[in-house]
C-alpha cells in the first residue's frame, strides 16, 4: 500500500491497490457493504397486483424469475420480464442493465403459453379437441 493525499487519505490514511486480471494495477474499490453483496428491493408489477422483491443486485433476471415463481405461481418459462421497456433475458444481470434499488419491473405471462394452457384446460373439459402440433378448434 501507498499513502495518498486524495479523498481516501481522510478516511483510512492509505490507498489500497489491486492487480486486475489484465495485469493493470488500479486503486482498490471500497464497497459500502462489508459482509457481502448489496440487496436491492424491486417492485414487480403484474396487470392486477405488485410485489416488492428483495434480491442481490448481482443476480440475473433468471434468478428473479425463480423467486417470482414462488410468489406468483407462474413457472419461470411462463414469465416475461420487462425493464425500461425491453424484455430481459434470463442470462442478463440486474446490475449490468442498470437496475437500482426501488426500480420497477413489469411481469407478464407469456401469451403463447397462456393460450396453450387455456386450450389444454378446455380440452380436458371435453369442449375442444386439440389435433397435432398446431391448434384446430372443433366445437361439438
């Protein structure tokens, strides 16, 4: 470590350095959270209700979907999440797309899966017959 005269000198009296994987020597970042990653609270809105979800800022949208599955009963593959007007993929990380504490995320049920579930429900009631991989409605 080396002594510094900047803002860090007032706090700790020294600057800590770290070596990045590319070989660059940089000043070490000090995080406010000492015991782990920061937890953010998201307001997830559906058409009829909203949920406040606490999650780590470095989680992915796929992990958020798993938490929402427990709260809403919708399987992760049935969910579509929108943040800032864009549908987000499971592999995208919250912090990488700019999600901050108290931000709003919209949750929709995938319309194709919703339609499939409705057709299967009608088929089990005996009112509609589903033929092949494409859907043909036959009224009896």
